[in-house]
């Protein structure tokens, strides 16, 4: 039986290293997807969609802050420094969140694929042996429920609207899907996390995610690409150039004056 860990400071050795790496992955994904969603503020196709994406962006930024705070408790730098003071190679986000916002169809499809992965992951983490992480996952899962509903409704709406919209959504899926598989990039820390009961292995989470998204995509008239290799590298700091462009914009004020406060 796996022993529960009630305090982050009780983590030691390779398990501590694994948790730190894992939290960076979670936090960086949330920070970057939050920034991408914020790029729709004032540009959504309708007011309701504009407001929803802005709200989700705030939620994701808040989730990132919570994960960075846990990292700070483990001896890493302060949350603002982790968000605004690192170079692209130091980030551990998947390539899916780094891609440009594209058109509305691409953005809502990416949001659906991403939030489906978050729902699967957070559901699993609610049973984590790392009690502070399990408690946080329970809180965040409630917000992700509405994010997933939003993405699902738009994917179904656009996939079933017209032949042209379905064609565009299929093109968006063909582009995004191998990057979405990269959300489950295996790392050297999968086994220590699984053995400690902190998080399931990435391949198990990927199977759950595929089972969750497939019926929705089918109902939208979309075909899941088959036989494509996943796009990995983000978890070890290899990113598309678009991440550097995003960080240059996001970190501009901090780079000019690291002491500036909002």
C-alpha cells in the first residue's frame, strides 16, 4: 500500500526530483495556454466567446500560479521569477500550447484537446498520495469541467455547421493532434511518480484521453489522424520558435525592470 505524503517537505531523493519536474510541466502548460487564450481577448467571434476565453485564460494563469507556488515551497524560485525570468529552454511545456493561436476553429479545438487531457490528469491526481497535490487537483478539476464543456460545444458546433467549417476543423485537428499527443511525453520520472502513487504513467493517461476525445471528435464529423508520430521534446526543453516569440512578449516588462509590480 502506498504511503500518503502530507507535506511537500517530506519528499526526498529521486521522488522529490520527479515531483519538481512534474510540477514544472503542469505549471508551464497552464501558463502558456493561458497566454494563448488571452490573445483572443477583444477578438472573439461573439461577445460570449470572447468573455469565455478571457475567463479561461485567467483560470489557467491562476492554476500556473498555484503550481509555481508549490515549486517555491520545494525550494525553487518565486512564482513571478519562474514565470517571467526563465529562458525558453528552461520551460517544460508541451508543443501544443506553444503553437500560435491560429483561427477560432483551431483555438477551440486545441482548447478541447488540452482541457480533455487536464480533466483526465486532474481526476487521477485527486487520488495522488501527495496530499497537497491531490487537494489542489480537486479544486482545479471543478474549473476545468467548464473549460471542457466550452471546448466540446464549439468543436461539435463547428464540425457540424457546414462542409467548409468541417474541412477547416479537420485541418486544425490534423495539425494539432500530434502536438496533443506530446502532452503525454514519457520522461525518466514516470516510474518514480507511479511507484510512489503520485501520478499514473503517461501512457496510461494518454489511453484515457484518447478514449475521452474520440467520441466527441466522431460526433463532430472529424477523423482522428492515425499512425502519426507524437511530437515530443517540450518536456526536455526543446520547443518551436513560437515559444520564444511568446515569451519575448510576455516577459517584456520583467526583462526591462525585474522589480516592476503590476
